C-alpha cells in the first residue's frame, strides 16, 4: 500500500503542484512486499537510497542492467552537487559581485562590467582562463560590441586603482586572481569542488 503525504493540499488534476515536497510512504506487511517494493523502485530509478539513524544515505544500485549502466548511476549520484557547475547563475553572479565590491571596482565603468561578464563565463568554463587574450577577450568583445584591444584598455582602466595593478601586474594576472577569489567564495559557501568533478576507473 502506498501513501503520499504532501506539504500543501493544492493539486492539479490529481497531481501535487509541488512534487518536490511530496514524501512517499510504502507500508509493507511481509518480507515479500518489502522485496517487491524495492524491486519496483530499482526498475524505475536504478537505485534506492536508504538513510540510517545518523542521517547518512546508503544506496542500493541495480546492476542487472549491466556494469556500464551501474557505473554511470554511481558516478552520477556521487558527483551530483560536488562541483559548482550546478550552482545557479544568480549565486555565481553574487559571488562575482562580492569580489568586485571587495576590490572597490567602479560598477559604472564598462571595464568593470566586462570583468563581471568574463568572471562569470570563466567560472562556467574554467578553460577560458588558460587563454585569456586569445579566447576570453574575443568573447567579451563580441558580447559588448568592441574589439579585443578595447576590452584590454577598458579592463586596464577599471583595474587602475587596485593594489596589484599599481604593483605592475597585467590584466591577465588580475583576472586570474579575481577568478580564484570567486571560485574560493563559491567553494566556501556551497561546500563544493573548485573545478568540474570527474570520475575515472
């Protein structure tokens, strides 16, 4: 027997409008019913999570569909939420804004807006930071309708009051520093990896 408890009474055509708030209770009266329910969940989802008294989740993974499918399910579950790729754009932008504010960059300047855009793009695709001049500048230039050299000049003007700029550091170094600070902020706030999570056997 299945029972569904919902956090709200609102339904649409018999379905809860907030499915994420549903909690399923499976009432079983025999060992056979336990096995049948677990088997049904296994066939639908490929795995079943069971919480112990300490709140830790333990997963039963269905290997009947093949080793490769089993591995994909395990890695997908294990890596879910570990890196900051799943963090919303709002959270990424907030972390970027916090870093720019910390360095007192003028938000009115085009160079600051370009830096904000470049940092968000770099968090989403860290490989952009390996070729700032060749890849990131052209992408930002296309976004703002200016040339790569104009991107460079606007960044330099926006960075001019920063301590590292006055130490003789170039734009690329400063962008790397800012990107590292954004990434560190996301890791601290969301307890995630600072790079894309990968798994290999």
